[in-house]
């Protein structure tokens, strides 16, 4: 493996572990020989990609990486990265795309991108839906720590809106599935006849979470379409999440 490839893997390992790394970490996690791990870390430190903590002796991002990161964050906001990925999803699918944020126990639409298909969904910015009753909302709920999520769940499920979860147990099961797959699906729940496929990302700087994805007429749904665009939405969220340092996406593993 080339030195450049090793360096990329070391930086990705630091991002995934969310801490500095040692020669032992690199040897175990990346499968490098101890001599190769030591040489890679030393060279990265020599050229400013890493620096060594004087107390722990672990290697952490150095001035070159930090400067590049600052330039990246100055040029991109979380919202802009999400909107860029949404544009690609809409362009590729022809379906309308949405970006939502959590506000209280609801998700609220903050951005809409209209698709090109003859049958389109129109839910303008400012529209609200209960977080538990929509794909975008459940994707956001799945990204929350369990102890925080409880505050956003309904007290009861006495007024079902459609095919959304009918109990806390069912909702918990769906959230567990989202955490595994990386994306959420709704089938004509809050908006009759309209399905949604969404994923979520977190801005580590301010804690804001964004749910985004596609709205699809239920009559067009089939297993192949759900798999295709569920995977595409998940991968879009993962790209954004990894660029931002979202812990969920840094540790996410395909199943």
C-alpha cells in the first residue's frame, strides 16, 4: 500500500475514533506492520499532517490538516452541503426533494427542490409534520442519543394519521431499523399517497440535525425503487456526515 493511501487511512481512523492515534492503534485497526505504522505516522508529522501530543504521545491532526479544515468550513455550511447532495438526488431521480430540521416535536421544511416528473409533491418551506410520523422526522430521531429521543416522542398514539407507527414499540422498532440501514421510509403516512425516503446528518458545531430526501408517489413504489433510492439517500447523507465529522456516519458500517 502506498504512503499516500496509508496517510488517508490514518486520517480516516482519527476521524472514526474521535481521538489521537498511536502506533498500536494503526497496527491493530489498519493491519499495518508496526514498522510501517511508525514510519507513516512519523512522515505525516514531519510534513505537518499530524502533530504529537506531548503528554499522551498520540498523533492528532496537525497544522496542515487544521488549516485545510478551516478553509473547508469557511466555504461550506452544513445546509449548503445537504442542499448540494439533494440537488444531485433530485436531478438523478426526477422526484421532489426536501430538507427538514427538528423544531420541538415536529420537523419543519426549510428547503424544497422540485423534480422533473409529471407528478410532483409540493409541500412548501414552513410546512410541519410530527417527527415520528414522517421519514425525515424518524431519520432525525434515529440520529439522536436514546436519552434525548424520548423528549420528542408522542405521549400516545390515539390519533393515527395513516400507516405511521401505531405504538411506541413499533416506533422504536422502526428507529432501530433506520440506525442499521441508514435511511427511513414512509408510505403515505402524514401526506396521503406520498412516500418519503430520508436520511439525517448532524452539524457537530451547533448540534442542528437535518433530515433530507425524496418524496415519491406511493403508486410508483416497488422494492427495486425503494432499495435504489434508499441507498442513494443514505450514501448522500454519509458523504455529508463524513465531511462534517458526524459521529454516526464516521462509525456507520454497511450491512
